[in-house]
C-alpha cells in the first residue's frame, strides 16, 4: 500500500501537461486495481481548496473532492489526536505542518511509501518518497 499526497490529485485535475498525464496514469492504476493506496482527509481539504483557487471555480473543487472519494482501491484515512501529536515531533525535523500530518498518518497506518512531487518528505528516513516518474517506472 502507498500513500498518495494531495499534489497528485491536484496535478491530475489542473495540469494539462506531462505531470498531469503522469498523475492520471497513477489514478488509472488505482482504478484498475493494479495498486492500492490511501490518503487522508487532509488531502481532500487541500485538493478542494487548491482546485477551487486555481480554476476560480468553487464547484470544480467540490466535484474534484467527490471524484476522489469515488476512486476504487483508495482508502481515505482520518487524522486523530495521535497523528497530530506525532506531527509535532516530525515538525522538529523541519517538516511543514501539513506535510508532518501526512507523514504522521502514513506512519500510524504502517504505510512507508508516499507518492508525491514534494521533496520535503525526503527529510524523513522513515518514509520512502517516490515522485510520479519513479512510481510509474516501478509499476509498469
């Protein structure tokens, strides 16, 4: 199981170039059952907000969030007090608060690979970070 960072869903929705194409391929792998993944409620918050802002369309953000919730083989994890407390520890390693919450959620659920184009996660030895190209090479 992998953890999908919010930026994958954002690029899939708003990027018409190569990165958008890569992220849509990853979502196709998920939809076809070739991979299983999880993300968190925080990702949904980020996706809805950023899509809304980038497209200047609140409904587009909401629709994107709904589509994510319907993706087969994707588990959406809650964030509890335990993850928040762990995130504070991870912030001491230099992670930004949102990234620390994503990382803490991964670790709590025994997910040690995160697929993201955010290099900040490389600050953690406890997580294997794969960018979109690396992930697609590993999952042809």
